[in-house]
C-alpha cells in the first residue's frame, strides 16, 4: 500500500481524477509544505484574535440564528463537539465507502488552502484516515447544501473525533473499538475546527466527482455505439462530414463528429455520398417514381448523434470545471486571511454552483439515454431494423425471445432518468429558523446525478449487447479501423444470446467490462494506424 503514488494537496490543484484515485485507494495523500505554512499562519492569527476577545462566528458564538449567543472561553471546545453530534442527523443508506474517503480528501484539500484556521494536527489526522482507508459512515439523506453539507460532514467529523461508525477493510465498525487496534488516537477538537469540518461543500463535490467520472465514460461509449449503429445500418457518411459540422461549430458537436468519424474510418459498411448516386441509379425502374433500398438520409438517432451529444459533452466539460473549482475553494465560514488581518463572515459554503451543474448533468445523461434507447428499439423492431431478425432472435422465432424481455430494462430506466432530469436546485426551502432562507439542494442534485449515471450504464450496456448481437448477423467483417478493433476486443467476451442462459448474467458481465475497466478511457487509440 505504501507504494501507491501520492497526491500532494496544495489546496489549489486537486483534479477529479485525483479525487477518484484517492477514493478508490489507487493514491495516497500528503500535504504540501507551503500549505502547511499557510495553515500554521492562519491558525496563529486566529489564536491571536481569540486571545484579543474578538467575537467570531462559530468560534466563540453559537451557530445559525443563535449567533448572538456568545460562548465563554472555557466552553468553546465543547461547542465544536456539540455541533458535530447534533448535526450528525442523517438517515438512509450509507454513502459508498470509497466516496466517503473522497469526501475526506476534498475536505482536507479545502482546509489545506490555509483559510480555515485549523491546527496542523487535525490535517495530519485526516491524512492518516485517508491513507489507511478508514471511511466515515455517512447516511445519504440530510443535506440542503446551503451552509454546506452540514449533516453529511458532521457524520464525517464523527470519525475524526472517534465517535460513530466507520468502514474499514469492508467491515462496518465502531470507531471507538477500531482505533485502538490501529494505534489511532481520535482528535480532541479545538475552537473553530468543528465548524471548519462541516461548513462546506465537500460531500456534494465528492459525489459530483464520481458522477462525472461515470459520465465521461458513458459519453465515450455513446460515441462507440453511435459508430456501431452507422456500421450496422450502412448509414451515409454525410452526417459526420467535417464541413457539415464546421458550419455549426458547437465544440461538443465538432469533437463528437470527429471521434465517430475516426472510429469508422476505412469501413466497408458505410455508404459514401460519392457512391450513393450511382448505387441508387442502378436500382432505377420505369415509371414516374421508383423506390430505392438505400436510405438517402438516416433516422435522427443515427444521423443526429453529433448534434444530440454536443450539449451532453459540453455539460460534462462545464460540470468538470465547476467541480474542480469547488474542490479547490475555501468553502468555509468564517474565512481567516492572516496576510490581510481579516476574519470574514460570508457564504462560501453555499452549494448552488454544484447543484446547478449536477441538475444540468442529469439532463445531459437523460438525453444520452434517449438516444441509446431509440437506437436499441430500431435494432429490435422488425419494421425498423432493415432486415435483421425480429428482436435479434438467432433461433426459432416465437419459441425463443431474443432481446424482447431485455428491452424493458432500457425503456423503464430511460423513463426513470427523464424524471431524474427535473431540477432540484431550484427547489429552495427556507429552514434553520429562516436563517438559511435560500438553499441549494446541491447534495441532493449530486446524489440524483450519481443515480442517473448508474441508470444510464444499464441502458448503454444493453445497447452494446444488442449491437454485438446484430453484428453477429451481418457487417462485422467490414467494420472500420476503430470500430473493428473495438468489436474484436468485445467479441472475445461475447456469445450471441440464444435463450440458453439467463440474460441478467450477460448484462452484469458486460456492465462491468464496459464501465469498470479502462477500455474506453481513451478512444483515440482505436482509430490510430497500426504499425
């Protein structure tokens, strides 16, 4: 474990890839020397302000609408523990342990910026928990995402003070029982440290990071299925022509079209515009009208793939930028800026930015599902699938069912994702005695996005299986350079479905292959010349 690469936390340059790697245990963390110096300076300044009897919110005052209640110096440490215990009030299924570790890392990075006034001992203890993969037990429900993720992060803070439960090596344990076994002594919090731990957006940010990690892979695989669809139905290359997209230059559209174009390069299945006219004329018969077997234009789910996926790609890019900005922000209150000799009370804990882009991501993922589900339907419907067997059945029609039953998975899950696309960040409800009168629901939005992306993986997995089944009937021998390489790679794991096994088993196998591997992290490798 000690050989894992280390992410040096500076408070300024934590990426989504880092968050994922730390969460799943591929990387360790350490705090940069400069960050330690900033934190020490921030703490020293805050200690001076406390000694000078300054009135500072959450340090020597109570919280929320009780901020006018000033706490005596001999109770300001008890105040922090009382805050954590009272706000550890979540319910529901626990956040996955790897996401909880990522939450710790995001919170640590925020504190390492040096504007929260916490002691270095607290930071070092958080490093220890992360590197030993001690994951706080964090129920999924509770945060309104306004004064940060108070409930989620209070459960996280319980682990730091040695209370509540934690996940360790796959087991749920009482922290008070586990820590002596690990030689850990829980933190005794000093002033400001309780509120610094829970007053921020680290839960929604970690959830959003994992949602985006899945969304990026979904988008890549959607490009693959777009290219496969074109190959299966002998689509016309016009729809992906570079000049077509140059005159409607949405960035996501340009990238998607180029990606798909590179995948099918060299295909023998696709109808080239330059050859279409002659092929159609060869079918001409006498009369005023004749009907050709060649589609002059393909259906929208094939032809408009770049245009439909354009805003999806752009939403993922914007959300990535927003989440990384949030992960490297000081989302605390109050903020300590020693070089300016300021203790500033404000609202950096508010999660509206995360809530907004996570709602947008839900819309994007729902759109991706719409596209995938419609292409799947075209493959299965004998009236639409251009000569493929009904429901892609390889055996006796009627006796065997092919993909008939499996289609319901895609239909129902696509419908569910349409419902999840409704925004929650607009649903502010005043609470906290109307102190928190405008809230973000950012964590609800991030949880919703995480669920929508998991759902979308079901739909896309089924589409991939259906496309592999279709390619077992035709066109596999004439695939393009990129599509051919991907097909050969996937075909090694695929057996056409013939009703001799439970369909669920194929879905589980391929969902893991597609989304728990690195096969589709970089599509450019499949389109390159060999040699």
